[in-house]
C-alpha cells in the first residue's frame, strides 16, 4: 500500500528526474526533421533542391559552442544546396564576444550555393516589441557574418540560379525592432518564392503578398510544453504558429523551434535542424492547399 510519505517521495523523484531531463538533456538533444515541400511555381531545375534551416542559436546565453558546432556539422551532413538562418543568432546584441563566436560557428557551413540569414529581435536589441535597434551592434554582427560567408538580408532579396532556372529568396528585418517591411516584397504570378522572416507573426502579411514558403523561428517551439496545456509562454500573437508546418491559404509556413535558448531548459520542445526538399507542386497539391 502506498503511504502518503511514499507518494511524496515518488513525486519528488519524478520532479527531480524531470528537471534533470529538461535542463540537462533536452536542451542539446538535437532533432533532425526532414520534409518534402511541394512549392507552386518551382522551376523544374530546382526539383529536389535541399534547404537546411537553423534558427535561434542564442550565442552569448551560455549555449555550448561545441553543441552548436555539432548542429552545423549535422546541417552539412544533409548536403544542402542552401542554408538559411532565421534569426536570434545572438542572445543580446551587446554580448562581448558573441558576434565573432557566432560567425566562427557559422563559417563552417558548407552549402552548395549559399548561406543566407535574417536577424531576430535579440540580434537587434529588441527584447520586447517596440524597443528599436542598436544600429552599431547590428553593423558589427552583419560584418562578422559577411566575413564568415553568411549573407544577411534585410527587406531585400536574392535570386538563386540553377541551369536556366531561378528561385527568388526574400529576407526581412525583425518585427519587434520595427525593421519588418512587407512592402519590400510581392510575388510574381506563377513564380516560386522562398521567404525568411524571424517572427511568425509576419507570416499572414507575407501570405497576403503571395509568398510561396515562409521560414521562421523565434518561438523555440514553446521551449516548455506542458502536456494537455501547452507552453506557459509563447511570444507570438498567432499561437497556432508555434512550430512545424502550417498553411495560410496558398502559402506554406515552417516554424523552426531553434537550437538554443535564453534560459537552459526545454521540455517536449527539442532543438531542431530542419531539412526541406523542394519539389514542384502538382494539381493535387494545389487542391490540398485550398
């Protein structure tokens, strides 16, 4: 028969083991998620194009650099054509050595084509909405990343070419710091578009402008997801865009749960490397998106 004392001991042991798992195991237990994305208007030359997405490294918060290096190695092992980094590369724009440390980690990326990134609220100093941007720190980070071979986009786009085909990739400034400007982008009829934006709250605006696939981060997948309850805190208005694959009309959205953290804890929200394989959509895919 279980006594009250025995019950309390069992509960205490369960809480202790849960805490050890959430603080000591899951924060660096990297998961690789692979998914095929049927993208309307994708040029046949880009069929099978592999995009590796990482996000929210939070360098400077105590996230172990060797662990982040292993995540980069995992991204390289996927043999990506393109690597995208969707923001919060740093945990604070003023962290002493963080820009150089982050750049050193990301310099090991080996995509066939390019490595592209957008900045997040932590990169710009906007720890809460509306705090603005530390422009000097942002220039320092952008310079360090450029030297490491990572091209940072801010309300601008790049065109990737393969044989005779082209793929537009647009990247946006951070929403919380006031850097996001959806007017910088509008899809062209019948053309595939890949869009990078740190905060998934921007996805509805980008969908309204015809984006084909929007890749985001920011949420950490909730970071702590309590069974039957969900995360106690999630820093987005659109709670349905917590993590994973979603559709907004004809636009697909993928929210990466990130690699790092501001506080070392994750529970039922493992860090993730996302590997997406792009293929042209078929009429059946188009009907599924409606």
